[in-house]
């Protein structure tokens, strides 16, 4: 058997866990085997109750079978490698409630075992039969081409289309910003669940209200100061904040809100639970302490993207259970303020190079904290944090870098590739550094040279790809860095032009 991942306890086969779910309910899961990877084979159980289960409550219970969305008679069975989260409460050991002849193939986290029974119940009890049938039928015939009329034009797409980008520069379905649209044309796509819309037509919300499976909305340039999403089934919302105050009413069931361009505008969110159970993601942060979103005093999960400097003590969300910070090379001024978050269970910090690690609270000051991750930090900080975090169940500290490396590459979008491979990371950083030095010195009207340099950047990664395997994550990272490089140049090009240049000679 493979070596067990460091820090992962061995769990007895047959151990059952109570899993807290929304609405003060509990589901359950069980470890049914040890895996050759060093992890555990675990299953979600087909059980839901208003109180924590006992072993007796699980008599006769079997694995949870999933049929929602694209699942079809699929047992919820995962290979998990980490320690279970602190909220997973062990309730005892009994014989495995289910066994399988075939080997497990799906890897995941323990959290992949929670919430699934609620989704299955929602699918069977809330989603209308007509929508369920249309979804399954569209999936069965997902490659079948169909033609729809939308915004005054004909569009041929595959029947299994699951999302539509409407309006804006990169629209798949072009539309004028203030054009009135017949959204029902998208009913031809039974798997449709996401609309990314740039424009002001508020009837898009009526379309969502009439269809339970329409659950994800990205809305840009809406031009509104109030948005009412009540009566929709929206579970994930990505919203451009705009310049002025914004007031948003959301359904109680919403799980995720991402606010783009959030600065010091007053944003109010009316949510039945005042943010309890909700994940809020704030993008494009500049302030050291972005003003809290009004109405989310009980917020459970918070993610902060690219604050250059962050003051934790002024966040204004005292009930946080999970906090994620990606600081993009920035600083956290007051790690000691984490002690104020008495419900905090999980903390993840990425690319934070300036902090006082000795100020991190003792584990006893955060009694519920069971998982801490620091990715991409100074080696000197990593050494201190490892000592400070002794006693926390799960600690992951990765990507520690020397001061010399950071001084030379801190602003380079590929500086973290060295965590995977020194040769690959150094080569990618060199490509970006050389390209940056050239495109930033161009005259604003020298578009031909700009075009050539951007294509040369892609060609350099073609050559790098012949020496190192570049997977999907690498390709996405190169794509993102390509646009970051483009934005540093005084020469202007549209997103469509840049996307065309990126693919012009791309081989990876």
C-alpha cells in the first residue's frame, strides 16, 4: 500500500460520520475501505434527519444514489486523502453498509460527500418534471445541432449547450446593450443553466423566475441601482457593482455571490439568513479593508481576490467559518486579528509575501480551526508558521520561496510554477520577463510590432511545451498571462483581436 499522506490519520474501516447540512439537518457518510493511494474510500449515505444520527439510525441504509442533472444511478463514492473536516463528527464504527466489486475511480474532498442528498431531494421534489425530462433528453442528444432565432439573428448550436454569453465584446449571442430580448429562445437547450449577460434588459430575471434549472447569472453593465432576484432559483450570482450604490435582493437558497469591481460603493444585500451559509467573493480589491457588504452580518464564507494590503480586523464579518485570501504578492497587516473569528474553521492564504507570522494566534485561541493552508510565501515565514500551527488538524504550507527569488520574480505571473518544477518555472518566468520588457516600450501606434511580439510570446511556450508537458491548468495560466502582458502595453487591441492572436500559432 502506498505511503499515507503526511498528516492524514488512518481511519478505521466502517467509521461513520454525521455531516451537518443546511436547515439544521444532518446527513451521514462512512469509510468503507483504505485505498492504495494512502487515502480512504468513503461513501455518502442515503440518510437525512433533524438530529445527529446514531449507528442504530443507519441500520439498513445504503449508499446515496445520484440521478440529478447528468448523474444516472451513480453511487456517491470518493477516494479522500485528507483528514475529515472538523464539522464531520465521528459517531462510531460498524460493518460497511455497502460494498463494491469494482475499484473506486473518483477522487475528491470530504466536502464532496456533503450536500449531495439535499441536491437529490431538490431535483426530485422541486424541479418540475418537464424540466427534468428536457434536461435528460438534451443530454442524451447533446451533439445534435439546432437553430434558434435570438436578438434578430439565427444561431446554430449543439442541443446540449449549458451556458450562453449574451451581449458584450466576446458574445456568442450578440445583442445591443439596451435591446429587448426574447430569452425563451434558450428553452431549446434543455441543459441551459447559465447566462452571462452584458446589457440592461431586466426581463432576463423573468426568464430565470420561470425556470428552476436556470441557476447561474453573470450580469455586467446592467445600469441598475436595485436588482430583485427573489422568486428565481439563482444559486450563483456574479454581478458587476458599477459606480454608485447598489441594492440586491436574493433568494434564501442562494449559495454564492461574486461582486466585480468592488471598491467603496455601498452595496446592500437582502438575504433571509443575513449571509449564513452564503459564500461571498470580492474581486478587484484595492482598499486595505474593503467596506463590508451591508446585510451580510452573519456571512459564513468569504473570499478576497488580490488585495495588495489587507487589514483583517476591519473586515466586518464576525461569523466567518471559512476565509480565503489571494493577495497576489501583497500583505496582511494583522494576522493576530484572526482570533476575533471564533467560528473560523478553514483558512487559505495564497501569494502573501508580507506578514508577521509570529502574530498568528495560538491554536487554543481559535478552537474550531481545523484546516490552514498557506500557498506561495517566504521561506522564513513558512518556518515560523509551521511552529505556530502545531495542534491544528490539517496544515498545508507549500511554495515557500527565498527572498532572492521573490525580489527577481514577485510580479511575474509564472513565479509559482517553480513549486511544480524549477526548470519549467524559471523558463516560463524568463519568457514573460523578456516579453514584458519589449511590449511595454512600444510606441502607442506600433500595432504591427505589438501583434508580432504577442504571437512570439505564444511561440515561446510552443517551444517550452516540447520539453515539458503543459496540461489544461498550464494552458489556462498562459492564456491569463497573455492578457496580463497585453494590458501592460501602451498599444491597444480588442479582446477579440487578442484571442485571435493567442490562437494564431498556438500548439499547446
